[in-house]
């Protein structure tokens, strides 16, 4: 029924969107987990890791949290599309009876 109504592409896009949002959330969670973690010796000298952190190459917790929030909204929106496709196909089947 979904393909006959032309809703297949919407469903495919929504399923892919859910997958992408999941990947983004996993990446954001990894960024948050690594934020502020400096590996290496705990000395008063500046290590390569500390220099990299000062240069801004270290994971950013704020950006990770924003990315996680965006992924959450992307996933919610794509799940709503899937729900709408389901409702439309169910209603079309009811009308066609």
C-alpha cells in the first residue's frame, strides 16, 4: 500500500534519517565522554595534549551536548514522518475498502 501511494520515498528518507540521527547521537556522546580528558603525564610542563587542548583541537563538551540535542530532534522528526506514513497508508486502505 505504501508504494502504491507514493509514500515509499518518504518512508525510506525517514528511516535513513533515524539512522543518521543515531550516528550523530553516538558521535556526540563520544565527544562528551572525551571532553576535558587529557591523556599523558601530569606534569607542570606543557605536553602535546595540553598544547592541542589550548589550540582547540580537543573535544568540546558544549558542542557535543548541542549535537546530542540536535540528534534527538532529528530522530523525533523522522519518527513522526514514519508515523504519518503509517497513518496515511492505513487511512488509504480504509477508504479503499
